[in-house]
C-alpha cells in the first residue's frame, strides 16, 4: 500500500467556478447571465480548469519539497523554549559570612520509578548575605510629612514602642533598617515579647511589607507569619526583591524594609490598637534566584575557518533555546578573539560585518554568502574569517520543552553540594516551557506567513506576528477599541502549569515585562504607519462556584468531590477551558447553566442539588453578590477562584 499523498488544497473545478460566480454577484451585480452559454462564464470555466490543473500538480508535491518551499520563503520552525522558575535556597542556620550560590548550580525534581528527574540550572550568581537590625523607626501619617521617629532603645532591647499611631490609620509605617542590603534574600524578622495588634484578623491583616529598591518601595512576599498580623510574638519570613539597596531614611543609612498600614477592604476589620514592639531582631535564612530548564554550554570550539563565504558550523548540542543574552561567536586573530553577532538575515550585512545566522532547531551556524552580480562581480554579505582561524561559540543554552513546566514545590533536589545549604524549593510553578514546532504546524503557518509578509495590517496579522515574537505565550488576542486613530490593543496570556486539580495561581496569568516588551518591539517594526500598539494582559474576571452534590450509591465521596472541583477548574479555564477546550472565549459571559452542566457530567454525581455563582476579585480575594449570569468585557477572560463543593452520600 502506497503512502497517502498530502492534500494541500481540496478545491476542485466546480468549487472554483462557484466561488467565482459568487464573487461576480457581489462585485458586479449588473452581470446577471450566469449560464454556461455566456462568454464571461466560459472564461471563468477556462480559468477554473487551469487552476484545477495547478492544484492537482501541487497535491503531487511530496512533503520534502513543500518543506523546501517553506525554507525558500523564510519560514523557520520555532525552537523549544525553556521553562523558568524562582528557586529558593534555604540555609541550615544563619551564617556570619555570605554564602554564594554560583551560576549554573543544578537543581532537579525527584526521580521516580516512572518519571526521570527534570533538571534546572541557576542563571546567575546568588549571594546570601548576613544581616542584623541597625535601626528601628516609625512614621505616623497624622504627623508632618517626612517626620520619622527613631527608636534605638528598642534595637538594644531596653524599651518598647508602638509600631503605628495609638489608633492606626492607613499610611502609618514601621521602618526596619538592616545593616546592609539583602537583595533576593529571605529575611527572618523576629518579634519578641508581648505584642498585640487588637482588632484585626490574624490571617488577613491590613498591612503590606515593602523594601526600598532605589527609586520606589517594592512589595515583599510574605512566606509565613507566625505573629498573626503582629498579634503575638513570632517570626515573619520576607522574600526581599532583587533590587534592594541601602539608602537614607531620616538621616540614617541602612537597607530599609517597612510595614505599612493600608485601607481595609469591605468586611476586613482594621487595627483598633497599635502593636507594641518590645524586642526585635533579624537574620538571613535563604535566598532566591531564577533557574532555567536548560543546560548552558560555554566556549564550545566549532572548528577552523576555511576562509570562504557561506561556511557552516555545527553546534554539538541542539536545539538552542532562546535566552536573555544573544548567542555570540568568536574567531581568533593575531591579537586575540573578535566577536561575531547573530542576525536574522544577511540582507543588511556589509562585507565587513561580522554576522552569522543561527538555525536554532538544527543547531547550525551559517556565515554570510557571496552573490554574483549582473556585471560578474561578487557581492559579499557579511565578513569572512581568515583561513585557519579558530571559531567558537561563547555561550548558549540547550534543552527546554514543555516537560519543564513543573508544579510548585516539585524542585527539591540539590544536585551540586553547597556548604551551609540545607534544602531547595520552587515556591512558584515553573512556566514558559514549550516544545519545538512540528512540521505539520509549520506547513499550516506557511500560507499565513505569505499573507502577512512580515507586516501587520489586520487583527489576524497582529496575532500571528505576536506569536512569532514570543512562541511561549499561550494565547494572543487583538481586540477592537473605541479610541480610534489606528489604536491597536493586543492581549497576551502566558503559558501556565495547572496544579493537581487543574487550578492556576493568579500571578501565573500575568505576562512578564520582558515578554510584553519583546512583543511590542517586534510589532513596532512591522506595524502600519500611524498605528499605535498597546500590548498588555487581559482583564481577568474571577468566579467562585459553591455547589452541593449528591453522589451515586457506593461512590467514593472524596473522589467525587475532587473530580467535581477538577471539572470546574477545567471548564472555566482561561487557557484550556471553554466549550471547545481551547481556552475560555474572550468576552463570553458565564451562565449558571454551564455550572450545572459541568458538574452533572462528572463521574459519580447523581444530582446537582444546588449551585451558586459568585464574581470574585483575585487580587483582593473578595467575593461579590450571587449572580445567575456574569457579563464579561470584550477584553476579559474567566479565572476560577477557589471553588467549593459539598458532597451528600
């Protein structure tokens, strides 16, 4: 049995004739005679016959030729991208000297009988520096702006002071000065003695922790809070952002952190009395650095140059995954090494330009060619290294793929021994890992590439070019606006990994500034003249479903509950949900009937006795009023936020 030939175009003679006649009816209504006796119809049928022959020949073209055609028009298969995750290294105990975690340290998931370990490596050096409290101060919002009260007696443990005003108000601040900056470190703040902030809920106090990063106060992530919102003695573990620097506050120089009272949300009680600090200390217990699911290759020799144009060099590792730093090659000269830089094509390369083109999927480096002009002369596109010069790749990353999108807490193995490091963990899921493009997808993208011709005119053009700029994003949507004047709004949804129930953490759905800027810069060079492009995340409408179900006889109630929650998270999913399981449609409203349908299809469910739908704010974690139908903005997507299911047996 012969292999089936690819059907590149399924239109036949009669389809082409019918399409042409429909086009005539729309564009030339005065042409009313469409019978075969009409000379115009005869010309249409002649044209359709010739096109039908071309389509027949095109369908005989084998896949290899089709791929070569794609290569000639500039279609390149997308390489895989590497997942990234912030990885925290915890010290065994506070250390008197800095502990350095060098770049390239390998960490991994746990290897099991069925799954191999997935390895990550740190992208930069991390210094876990020790710290101690040097200054304590408070700032009362009702007092003159800039008036800071210092409390050196509390640092020494001789006296106590109130963190805020006696009846705290928004803007009251507790300032903590460390003896140095602790960028990217995990700091333990220890409150000792009897402290009590009366009135607040211990698990939801109206305070935020921030660190000074040179030009602003940036939020600190609270790992855990034993004090219950400054209601008792205990430890608070803060993760300080990377840009933390020492600065002046009230004529005192230190690495400043602060705890600030904020306005309460509806239903959230505030402080009725200020917490009192009697004794306070701080120390560093860990640090966080970004890790990537890829191996880094450094100073790889590629061979010797032949001194002729168009030479190719093969990398030992492939594919090459995109990274923050572009690939740079080097060649030897009489005075050392000179750099060669990557370009997308040689069209703008002069004869002296040290440029190369990289095929990331094949791991191949191509130097500039020489083209013979009409007058017989040779035109060189890109420089040619001297004969016998050594050529090497300075550094690149290889690996990547969707397997790197591991869940939160999956990275627990330290493959490189580091003194004083007790354990490692990823506090957030890894994201951004995408497998390389398949040949089938490249074939589908070829006609789209010819349609856009690297220029953005229609909304479909903007979406296609945005995917080319950032293949790792999950969804891209170009929506119309009322601003006019060529205003284009592009909504970007990053790729994200679900947990065991299929749920997402809200921060996973916010694209990074690097991704947004990459897409914006790529589109800026390809947009229509006068078009203004805004690249941003969509509006997320959180929803919470509260349901009561009756399980079938002899069904496992815990299993039914877990499956019901999974069904809700899976159906109301911004990336993989919706009726078609391709992501919730932008702007599509949510009706209570869809909740009943998703739950009733769950295995083990006898009856959905009650289901209620609530809007929820994923930022403030507040639930709105019950609703039968939630309308969504055209720029909005649904986000499942903490569904609740009760099972009756």
